[in-house]
C-alpha cells in the first residue's frame, strides 16, 4: 500500500474513532438525535464517492466497500462496525428494523475482519460478535450474514 494511501486510511480511522467518542458522549448525555446526526454525517462523508449511502448498502456491498486490490481494510472496517453498533443501540427503540440492519452490517464486518490473520482486532471482538448474534437471533439478517460466510 502506498504511503499516501496508508496515511489517508489512518486519518479515516482516526476520524471515525473521534466520532465514536462524540457519539458515546452524546448518548450518555441523552442527546440521541445529535448522536444520530453525527453518525449520519460520518457515514455520508465516508461514502461521498459511492452512489449509495452507507445504510443503503447490502451486506455484500458493505463488505466489498472495504475490499481493496491489495487486501481487506480490516482496521477501517472495525472502526465503522463500532460506529454501526452504537447507531443500532441508539435506533433500537425507534426502529428495530434499522437497528438490526446496523447490527447485521457490523457483524458482517467483524466476521470478515477475523478472516484477516494480520488484522489488529479489539480484544472483545468475540464478545461483541456473540452479542450481535443474540440481537439478531430472530431476524432474517442473521441468516443473511451466515450465508455470506459459508464456504
């Protein structure tokens, strides 16, 4: 990967990590609408060159968004997945379907990341995957995610 591309990737990860911190702070302050807006703005910025907004992507498109010729961008995918989990948690009360889509996209990204032996993954990734699987137990999304990873 070129130095320029690697620098750009690191800046995206740093940006998403800062957004996640802001979102968690706003959620803890009971400012869910502001948190949702911040997430939407971050995803709009992330997919500005893509014809679809991030929440419109299928699970396959979600994974392929992070696939580059040289390798899957695991660290960026994890940063996005973390943000998707928070969005799902915030949206859970108002729209279970939208929350489940967030959880499914996050689950797919975490599982894809685990396939990359060289990826730096959070220590709690397996617990997070188990939690998301439970949240999706009675949803068609879980079957869709599982189908993506059948060999």
